[in-house]
């Protein structure tokens, strides 16, 4: 390790931006609420829109999560990842550190953590995809200039064009037999098998799921680049006044995203996962565009709320949760799999849909309290400690 590597250090607590940590904590809540359907049942079923078999409070909860949560929070988390990339790059530039070498080690470490999470804990991992998207961003970022917006949109929309093309060309292709078998395998292994049997199934599922990267990877890379652009344009820091906070941008983006979600539901409130056709493509394209716009609306909206002391005080409660984002994300998977999987308490497919919202609120509240307690005694979360150790090759200070 060179002397410049010793000078280049991750952002410490005094340098952290509380607003970003609070937004990151808010994103973690949305991610948990989105993932709960997949923790409690087959992942593929969680991507099928509003379940027509549900009634009453269950149907209302399902519709609420579909419209306001699904696809809107992993994009927000990706945006924040890009902002973190740009902040780390700036820190290296100030200290003269070798950013590209250090960041490659950081991404290799995240790749390993993501693969371990996907196989050992939960198959719905996003960290592996984030690491690959980070490598692409690192390869493409050649200057300190903000990435061009039209290029970001082209990359984000490329898989949408692929979906549209597949839907038109497939006509009315039915994969019902394969999908039904895959879902039955998941229910058997997740809901009723031993840990070792589930582990073997997850390893196969992880390898099989690498094909989904053709859709997820460009979108994640585009969101990272958008986060870099927002940072370069000064949007990653708290506004000095409400007029400078992007309140109008928040409103316009969110309303436009909701309009696209309304159009998606008008086309089809439920999407068959076994039939690839024009309807399947149209609904998914509208949903993904809505996710981008509503994600931006939330980011600008939370930044606007941060300018008001009464809201800032409430949002700041989530900052410890966001400071330990990696630990809490992995912790959510560990807790939920132990509750729902057959090798745990075995509540797979047992939690009513209406209870997903209070369950998520309860778990996030516990994680927030734990994070506040933990950070009062330690400088970072346990997963963050491991990640930084692997990144810098030296044990960081852990006890506050």
C-alpha cells in the first residue's frame, strides 16, 4: 500500500451528510416493504402486479405497495450509491489517493459479500448487481464532469427497449410449465426444506438468475451515473433555503411517475409471469419509467423537507439506520429468512398482505433503535467494518 493510500480514507462521521444518511434509511424501509412479499412467498409472484385473489385490507395493501413502493426504492438506493461513489472520488482527489485502485478493491469486496448473501442468506440479493454496475461506472467515468443526462437515459432505457422488442416478437409466448415448476421448487425449498437443501437450491437459483442482469445491470449503472450527476451539480448537499431545494422538481417528477403507474394499471393491473406478450412488455416498461421518476421525486422531496426544521428533526431519526445501511440490509434478510423459511420459524406464505406494512414498520423501528445504540458505542456497523477492512487492507478504528 502506498503512502497516498494511507492518506485516502473513507468519509468519517464528522464529514458525513446527515441528510443523505436519513434518505438512505428511508430507502431501506421501502426496500424492506418491497422485499417482504418475496420473503413471504415466491419471488416471481412478487413481480406479478396487484393480486386479483386478495380482498379487503390485503388488496389495498397490495395495491399500495405495487403503486408506491415496488421498483421505486431500489432505484433510490442506487441513486445514493452513485452519490457515494462521487463523494469518495472527490475525497481521493483532495488527498491524492489512488481512487481507481481502492475502489476496485471496494467493489470486489462488495461482489463477494453479495454472492455470499445470495447463496447463504437470501436469493433476492441486489449487492452483486451493484458491484458489477460499479465496475462499469468506474470504467466509464473518465473525468470530473457530470455524466451527460441523455447518455444516462439511453442506458436506463436500453433494457426497456429490449423488453418492448421481446414482447412484440414473442407474440403470446407461454412459459407456464417452466415458471410453475420453478415456483413450486421455491415453495418447497424455502418453505419446507432444511438449510442445507435450501442452500443447494439457492446456489442454482443464483447462477440461473445471472441472466436477469441484462435488464437490471444497465438500469443500476444508469442510476449510479445519475447519482454522480446530482452530486456534481450540488444536489447531494442540503439546500440553503426551501426555494433552492428542488420542491417543484419533486412534485413534477412524482406526479409524472404516478401518471405512468396509472397508465400501467389501466393496461393491466396484473401481469402474467408465464406469458410474454405486448401487454407484459408495456406494463413493465411503464413501471420502470415510473420507478425512475418517482425515485427522483422522493429524493428531491426529502431534500425539500430537510430545509424545514420540524421535518428535518423527524427525518434525522433515520440517519443512524442509513449510516449502517449495509448491515441493516443484510440484517433484514437474516431476520426475515429465519422467520419465514422452513429451516426457521416456517411462516412462509403465512403472513397476510395487510400485515406486511406494520411488520416492516416494526422491524425498521427496531433496526433504527439498534443502529442508534450501536453507533453510540462503535464507529460503524459490523458489515461496514468488514467492507472497509477489505477495501483498505487495514483494520479501521471500530470502537468510538
